[in-house]
C-alpha cells in the first residue's frame, strides 16, 4: 500500500503511536489524547505532512485502534497505518518494514511532540541528505544538573555545557536504521541509541522549543497555550 504526499520527496516519516501515556493519567493511548479538540497524532501528522521533503508517512497504531486511526487520519494526509508492537522499538520496526521502495531518508518522530514544526523536519532531513548517516535535533540543557545517590543525597554537579536535550524527529539513512534494528538486542528509548551502539556517528542540528514532549498533564496545558494563544 502506497500513500504519497509528494512523489518527488525523498523522506519517509515513521510515527510510533502505541504508547499508553501512563503519566498523562488514565485514558486513551497517549497519541490519541486530545489537544485543543484534536488528538495529538492529528497535530503531529498535519505538521509533518507540511514538510516538502516528505514522501510518505507510516503510523504504527495500537493494534485495536488501527482502523480508527486510519479513518481519523484520512482527512489529514495520505498515511500508511500498521499495527504497532508491544514496545516503541517494535512499533518503529513495524513501521520501517512498511515503508515502500523509494525513500532513502527515514525520520522517526514521536506523536507526543505534536507541535514540532515542519521546518524541523526539513532541517533534520537536510542534514542526512548532506551526508550525515544519523541526525538528532537537540537543545542546550538550561537547568543545573545534579547527580543524586539512591539515598537522595547529591553526589556532584554535572557540567551541563556538553549536555543536550534530544528531540524528534530523528533522521537516518535507511540502510543505517534498518541495520540498527536488525542488530538490536536491548530496548532503548530512542533510535539514535540503537545506531550509536552500531558505532555510527550521530550528528546534531538545533531543535525547536515547540517540539516539547507532551508527557504530563502540565505539558498538555502548555501545548494548548502555545497552540491557541501563541499560534505555534
């Protein structure tokens, strides 16, 4: 099944959307929680689909929600929807396997970063296109970071000058991401981690303040403010 946004595009975007979102409280899977009247996933797909480089979007949905997600996204953009796995890593692998021939740049994007701008998609894709094998968007860490023991005692202060907070979308050469998933043995929280374990250098591009991750109820309030008051 092929769903093309721009037949001349060279990018496929994978959106694993099966997480439960426990920290958001009880309710639907996180990607289906409402933000300003629409599910997070709708916001995320709408913004990704606006990026000129994107040729196809593959969403890995909760198994019992595949048909509902397909119907929900049909008015938003042409999207391939596949059943996700029990973990984020399995969902990304399922989405990757569904990418049709053609795109050689693969971006993995969290639906929870529903306000990530399409310009960030272009920035990450452009860095891969320019020669990087893997690229992540990052922001400087602004808080003081303390290392704390199991007894809740401060062990030391971490030098934050070399620290970065990582966002999505993360970009990869298709062959690099495919090989990293094939070799994966331990689950990691992001795909860049899988690639790092294969010895592949991971480059960085500037992230976006709007690409905040919606994890807690406060994050939803902040995202709604950005969306409705600031016009994010």
